C-alpha cells in the first residue's frame, strides 16, 4: 500500500517559518476526522458517487464482454475523443501501465483540436483497423464532437454500410445528443454515472473502457481503489493518508502561504498522473479569490534541470509532492564503460541513480526550508495506480470541505464555453 513521508514539511526539519509542527498537524487531523465520515455519508450525493465506482461489478462484466467481442476486429488503434476529465485519466493509465513505444493496439487520446496535429493523426490511421471511443456526458462538448464529426465523415465515405462498428460512445445514461445519435445509428454505449463529475470519472467507464480495450488490468485498478477507500475509512485521523495529505496542503497554504502545489513524480510512467491531478485540484478548489492552491506538474529528474532553481532559491510559496517508486519493473544496469571522471556511475542500476537524484532534491529543498512530502509507491501496477487515484480524489473532496467550496462544480469553465458557442453561432 502507498505510504506518506511527511518529515520534510515539519518545522523540526525545515524551521518554524515554513514548516508546521507535529502537534499542529495531529490536532488538525483529529479535529477534522469528522470530515472523512461526512464524505462517506455523502457517497450517494452528487459528486461524491466516485466512492462507489470500485464496487460496480456489473460495469466490469459489461466491459469485459465488449472487449472480448471486439477482439475479432483486431483493432490497431483505439482513439479516445474526449477532453478534460474525459481524457486525462485515460492518458494517465496508458502512460503508467502500457509500453511507452510498442503498444498493440495503440491507445491514442485526442484531447485538443489543433489543426495540424489532428490532420497528421487522421492521415496516419488505417481506418479499417481503428475504433473511436467518443466521450461526452452532454454530447455537445465542442472538442470531442468536432473530432467525432471528422471521424464520422471519413468513415462514412470508406465504410458506408457499417461505419457504426468503428464507434463506441460513453455518455449520459438517458439523455444528451450522443445518446440520441447512438439510438438512431445503433452504436454501442457505456454510461457515465450521473452523479460523477468528469474529473472524478477515471475509475468509471470513462477510464476503464479505453484501458480495457488496450489490455490494461482494470480489475487491478478497481481493487487498488477499493483497498485505498477502505484504508481511508478505518484509519485513525492522524494516520489517515487522505486526511493527512489534505490537512498538510491546507495548513501549509493557510498558515505558511504555500499557495502553489508541485506534483513531481520520479517516474516517466507517472508524469501524466500530475496532469490528471492538476485538473482535479484546479477545477475542484479554485472557486474564489481566496481559495485554490495553484497546481504545477514537474518530472524528476528532468525538471531538476529546468524548475528546481526556482523551487530552491525562488519565492518560498510552494509545497512539493514527490511520487517515489520503490521497485521498478524494468531496471537497466550500466556497465564499467564510463571514464574515471564520472566512474561513480559505473556498475549502477538506473533505479539507484534515479533514487539518489530524488533524495538529493528532497534534502536540498528541505535545507532551503521548502516544504516537501513524498508518496511512496511499491511499484507501478494497476492496483497501486487505482489506489493513487482514490487517494487523490478523496483528498480533494476533503479539501473542498476544508476550504468550504463546492468541489464538484466548475462555473468558471461553463462561462468560457458559452462565449465560445456564441462566437461560433
């Protein structure tokens, strides 16, 4: 199971100007342990339904049946057409659990409407071996529907009699434009749970259908999420991982002016988890001029050479959250080939070098009194990734209660959509 190392946020390690005391953190967790119970009591209310996703065995059976039926088509490309919460979860799952350079089939998430990028992709596709997964709860989201239109136009020209078999829709269970199209054209659909918001939907059909089509162990994802949910339910407040994480973030923001949260995994595989978390935090908590830590994502060791200077000696207004992998699935070892000037690198596994870089960064930040904490992950697999998703979703639900904002709305996004629609109309 995932473990939190919080030593580098405590004042005994980084000083009282930037750190918080054990006593303050423990008292705050104890005082707000009731919020954990409140989240669980709300599990059937709008937004909080993400807690029930690990128990949806009927969805699991339906997805597995669908994937088995699709195998006869021997798809070479699974193309997700979605944006925001309808895309970032699938990207995070893909990059964490599938081969980086040799995916069969390829799982491609088209989550923007850049003209050249889109044209290049469509020019590259063998449409006869391509399945499009269109994701939109309303069926009117501009970006995926534009891309759906482009795909449909090409497929209808090439396969006028059976273009429908190249689509699967993930949408509202009863209403919306995609649901209407699906009924008219006999296209397979999966439901987006009505009470689950897009950024909390990674463990629903939104994330699970593309993942399963690409060969990901979706049982493991749900099992890990279930285990984390139960761990959050039963632990004492000061040991509850979600409450501990939310409390640390809230206290450092409110008491120590750490208004920026940097997610920095020491793993290429988990880099896109930072993108997913960035939306989760920004859209959920940024609801007024006084609340909302600004999320930034970084990658170790890459961003030691691009962002670390700012974090070490720039404004001390940041909390750094590291993701540290304890055991890497593949771990090349360097032979005795480098010259003596850098001979200390010879005969080392890459994991040893990577972990030394992480330790050096964390200790350097602590020495410069920049608070940082670490989430230790035994290894990158489906179970631990599912646990990570549940940990962060529960943490953000708690942050909503701590900041006294609605963590499940996004009115600022809707205003932009209205202006866009008016311009295009």
